[in-house]
C-alpha cells in the first residue's frame, strides 16, 4: 500500500491512503450475503430474498461502511508502522477517482503531538514551596470543633451572651411598615454565629427571657433581598427562651465516641494529630503541584492539537451535564452549555498533559509498583479496613491504573521541585485549609 504524508499548518498532517477495490468489493459482497441471510421481506422466506434486491436496498450503505472500516484500519496501520505520535484523526475524505481504477484514494486529515516542548532551563526558575506542620494547638482547635458538633443546650434565665441559643420572635419594619420576610416566631439563633446581620445578633445580647428590644439594622447594598438592600430597618426582638451551650468533657466517653475503643484520651489526641498530618500533607502536595503546573505552563509556548482540545471540551460538557442530572435536574431543563464555556479550561488541561507526558518520557518517571502501592496505602487509610481497600486496588486493573497515574504525576512534580530554585513558605494549618 502506497503511503503519502503531507505536512499542513501547525500540527496538522495529511495521509493519502490507497485502498484496493478488489478487497473492498470482496468485503461488500460478503456483507451482502450475510445481510441476505437475515433480511425479511414480504413474499420471500427468510434468507431467500434475491441477492440483487438486497444489493439495491442495502448496497450503498454497506459499501460506505466497508470503505470507512478499510480506511480506518489502513490509517491506524500506517500510524503504528510509521510510529506517528498521533493526537487524533480529524476526518477522512474520499478523493476523486484517477486513472488507477484498481484503487481508491482516501485522504486522512489528522494532528500529531508536538515532539519537542521547550521548557528552558528549569534550574534558573524560581518557585515558592509551601511547607506546613501540625501543632498541638491545631489538635486542640480540632477537639473544640468536635466538641461543638456534640454540643447540648440547657435553659437559663440570665442575660443572653455569645454562644447561647436564643429562641426569639421578631418583627421588622422599614419606614414604619412591616416588610415581607421580616418577621418570625420561635426563631432559633446561635448568638454570634453569623446567622443574622451583626446588629441584629448584637441586639439580643443582654436580653433576658421575656424582654423585648428595638434594634436598628442597616441592610448592605449587596444584600440578597433586593427589596430591602441598602435600607434601614427597625426590628422588635422578643427573647422567649434562652439556652446555654454545654460542651462534652474531653474524657473517656468522648474518646470512645470518636472510635477509640479503650477511651484513652492521649491516644485520641494522637490519632487526631495523625489524621490532621495526613490531610496537611495532601493539601501541601496539592498546593505545590498547582505551583509547579503554573510554572510549567508559563515556561512553555507551543501549538496544541485542536482535536485533543475538542475531545476535552466534549468531556467537560458531558461531566457538567451529568452534574446537573445528579442534582435532580431533568434532561430537558439542563441549560445550554456552549463549547466556549469550556475551551480555556480544556486548552489548559491538554497543554499541561502534554508537558507532563514529555517530562515523564524523557526522565523515565513512570511510577514503580512500590510507588503505586504507597499511594494506594495512603488512600486506604481513609477507610475502616485499609487492608481490604489495598487488596481491591491491587486486583482492579482500572483502579490500579488510576493510582499509577497519581504516583507518576507525583514523581513529575517532585522532579520539577528538585530542579527549580525553591523558597520555603511556611503556612499554618488554618492558612493551608483556606487555600
């Protein structure tokens, strides 16, 4: 089979395929005979419809299918034989018949992957590398959060203060007139928790059950309720019931509620610190990975295959549609999702993918079995039975491949971090969690 390859603009190429009509017609006839066995036509027994009638009915469609199949097969044979770094096939076009009546010419228009992405001298580039560690103070703050999640409330008759739960009636008026949504009865508020506007909650402080108070509240200009945004209201607040928060003690019972079977408080704190450290390590890794990706994207300027961008756009569109469906929307109510909405994200994703693949190939950074196992073991720590999770990943081809991809990506990020100049930037737990 004669092969011609032409370089078009950028990464686009044209491959001329010569398909033998003898082979095409042989396959068409075979498929026609197979169709004859299955076709049912009034007046003929199954399988007895004359072949000429079958050809008249299905011949053109079958020939088109055969031509497509032969062209695709021939194209990918050339790609494999010539070791073409294929980004994707764009289209197949039948060419006009020439003097060679024995063959049919087909043009395959496709794009190749850029073969040499220049990143420059990485050792001259600089990067802020985030570092962080879990302190005893972080453990104590986490314990306070866990206590808050298990808080109970007891009735009190004193004046209200922050952290109390207040049950109130209120009526809001603007220019002396009550407004929609401005009144409620038996409304529970945790004082100081930010459920209501600051002036409103501050007005509750100092009230005792049974007392009332008028409080002026200025609605912000950007308030979600457009009818009251930017206006001043007066709320008459009546405190009907007041409860103080009662936090559980950090004792054996509390430790058991967190899964520490023997109720050892020291062990509980150590386990919390271990879990926080694991989360911090993942967050630090993610932040530094994003910094590496930004650096690589800024370092490299190259053409990206449009066919790969189109595929990524389609994938992002489909994921967005699925998200809407998962939220309970019907297929008909999903809003229009134009390609332009995803193009920038798709281009970035394709570009970084090509960069990372080149680094991986040139530096032989594909993860080893040991590195993949380490990633899986880290994932498994989030589950009740880590050993079972490890066995599942190790014996599931797709899950293992996903873990290998994660481990390989980690190798690439570590490689770049070792090459560039890094300046350590310390972040405490709270700062890191906000990123």
